[in-house]
C-alpha cells in the first residue's frame, strides 16, 4: 500500500478538498455556515458527540463509511428526541498524519449518505492532527410550531411508552464482533453486526411524534432500562415495560444461542441502538410501537418489566474504573 | 498530588457535573439544547474548531482556563466574521483517564467566562476518553435582519479594509513562550503571552460592522496577509495594506529586539489573533480602524503592503510535511 496517499502527503487543504468533494454543501466554505431558514420562529436545537477510534469504533470492525453514518445517526437521534428536525451537521476531525486520505473521504461519504437521507448536508468543519481518529460531530436542528420540545421531564402517569427502531441489535452485533471479528459464522446474523457499526432510524420520527401528542422522548443510547429510568426520574413517574413488546426477536435469539448469552441482556441494557423512546397519551405515532406504560409515583423501582424490578440501570460509562 | 481526583476517580457522571457546575445553563441537560429565539426569522450560523493538546495548546504554557477561553474566542470570531451574533456553544471534550478533574473544571470555567461576556452559555456537550486533551467547540450564532451575511467573496474595489483587534500579538507571545517558557525576562511583555494563550475580542463587533455597511469579513486566524489574500481571491479584487496602520506597536518592537526577530513577521504572517478583518464603503465601524484599501483586478500579487508585494501567504498548516 506504498502508494496510498496519506494526510501528510496531501496536507490540510487537500484533506478539506476531499471532504468537500465527498460531502458537498453550498453552505460550506466561509468562516461559518449560514443555515437556510426552515420556518418562521423556529428555535435552534443543537447537540454534539465525539467518536474516538479504539473507544467508540474500531477500524477492524467498522468501515470508515459506517463510522461517518453512525456519527450522524447518533447526533440526529438526539435532535429527533427533542421533536426537532435536523437541518445540518458539522464535523471536527482529528487524525494522525499517516491516515490514508481514503479513510477521511469514506468517513465524509458516510456522513453525506446519512445527512442526505434527512435532506441535510455537512455544512462545516475543521481538520487537525490527532493521535487517534476523532470524529466530533455537531448536529443542528430546527424546532417549529408552538408545542414544547420533547423533554426528559415531560412523561406523565397514564401515558403509553412507545418506541421507534431496533432494540438490542447494536449490543448483539458488538458481542458477535468481539467473539468472531468480521467473520461471523452465521451469515444471517450480519444485520446485527451492520446495525452495530451503523445504526439506522427512519428520518423524521421525532417531528411526527411531537406533532401527534408525544411529550417526553429520548434515544436509546445507554440501554433501554437506563434511558427509561432517566425519563422516569426526571419526570417523577414510574415506567413499566411490557415484556412481550420488547422480547428478543429471531435474530437476537439466534445470536444468543450462538454466543451462549441471554439476549434479554442486549435488549434491556445494550444501548447504542438510538431507538427513539417516547411517551404519549394518544395512539403510538406513525412508525412507533407500544412498549410500556407510565404509572404514578416515584422512589423505589422506577422501571419495571411486567411489574418486576428491572436490572441494568448502569448504562454506558465513558470513564470506567478499569480502562 | 496523590489526592487530586482524576477522571478515573469521578467517572463520566462526575465529570459532567463538574462541567455543568462551572458553566451552568438552563438550556443544558436534555438530549439536545433548545436555544432561545433571538428575533423573528433569524438564520442560524454554525462553526466548529478542535483544539488538541500538544498541537494547539500546551499545558506548560496555557492554563486550562485560558484553553477554555481561547476555544470560545476563536469559534465566536468565526460567527462574528459572518456578521452574526453568537448565541451559544457546545463542547465535546476528550481526555485521558488520569486527567485531574480540576483541569476539566478550569476549562469549563474559562468557557463560562468568555461565553458570559457574550451573554451566552455552554448549552451542551459530550465527554469521552481520549489520548490527549481534545476540546472540540461548536459555536451557534443568529443572523438577524435582511442584510447578507459578511462573506469572503463580498469585497469590492473602492472599499476600505478595516480591522478590530490586535495583529501580531499571538505570534509574538508564542515566540516568547518558545524561547523562555513561562519565565519571560521582561514582565512588560506578559500581555503578548497572555494574548497568545487566550486572545481577546470585544463581543459584538461583527454585528456592528454588518449593520453599518461592511460586506466582507474574516478573522485573522492564519496570518494577516494569508487571510486578506483569501478575501481578495474569493472576491476577485486586490487588497493593499497601509504599512503605517499595521506597523508593529511598542510591545511587538520590544519583543522583536529581545528575540532578535523582525516583528513585521508576526504582524503579516502570525495569525491566531482572531482579529476581525472587514471591507466597507463607509467609515470604519465602531471599534474598527482603517488598515488598507480594496482595489480593482485579480491575478498577480493579490495582497500588497504600501503597493509592494506581500510575502507570507502560506499561513497555518494542520498537516505539515514535517510533523
């Protein structure tokens, strides 16, 4: 691979040109991006997440394209979880000098693919030298209309709990990769691996949920029980999950058998699916399914599964005791 | 220093609590921040910059507080360079497990200080483990009214070139630090060092310039000649700098004598001052001074100093040939 050009070869200007070619935007290229107005009196919504190689992704497992897609999905899920519509993303990219330019281009292509699915663009960014590939994405969204944003603190007793997206797939995919690397012995389990590397959501579900009566929402990033626990705690309510509604699907059961692991663990504690989890007095919004109920009270077990105390509230930890 | 708690000791939740305590915001704490509306039909402006320890700052030279201030200043300068008003910032922070919690707190305090000077807040963020301290800040701004944003491509022949802020101080401060470390033999030169570690601008000058007739603007991040060259190239004009107007001030002359270095080098090629550089047909806006003129034509020497070709158009390079 002697002839693969690296960041050292093409320099900062060359890297930026590669990114812009892969993820073009008419809004990019000045000191800052000016986003197109969406609607009168929209409020601006913003969130950021940093993905670090070796910590959040591993290049033996994920393609750069998948890393780019994942960075957008997880940031846009946070925008959608406010009931807002994503309108653009920025990427600050750190990378070692010996990184092939193709890696940066493919990250940008993954970003262009996923931002495009939301009718948005990569509108700005920064590149710099770093010891590990570091993808820091900020998502910008717009919150139109006069309803409140979907808040962690706005669940109310008597509401339904609804979900849009897979639950447990990302964790199962991670477990398969950890055991087998990219050579999964059962090809039918590949979707779990792909979902771990680049989780998927249908664009626009947060806006739909807000428009049709949802009040609270979050995305499943730290684990189903952990994230619902956050809503329950912040809203001073209890949440009961219906076991039938979240029971491991066929792929999760099959992966559990292969790995001799209880697939319920992935469902209840996995996280990183970026599934939208909301609460509403009304019917489940389009694309959502019923998975539980909000009940009165606080203290004690805030989250139960069919009335029994749920384990797994610890969730993801960025600075674990054992590194 | 055995008893200094580190990120390993307090964990992710503890780190986030420290940041929120040091830089509180009522907009923080949900999946994403919802920014307060500024005015009807404002457009949203966004930019991002990543600072990496050892590359953009060095903890022997800069305090964490200064790093936080610098991260805001340089991002907000990009917002102001569009003629927009900063309305909030987000920080994605990567740091090693053995980083003292106090370092993170002081970075957040620096951010709170500088965002506060603009009547804004740190509205969101992310923390993760990384090999070097990595501060990735995104600034959000609002562009009200019906004038165009200040663009790199909007300089016109016949305009004045105007500047707000120091020129050359950051580079001189860096040169002093490189030679002497923190022990500068001439205490009167300390302002240059401080300016390198935490450059300063008066908040709001970009909005004032746009409101009073400026059409093009950028901030002096890569060097005066380099940055004016970008405006000249993008606008298909020439720019002539008035030598008298940018001549090294007393501190720069004194630092030049101490280091046996031509202070004009810092003025013309230094960069990182984040000085606002604009063009206007009208009088210099409040806080700005006249430093040059826009003239007709393109090709050849786009930037001159008193009519003579300017050197120094290379500017800062994130991926230098020699790392």
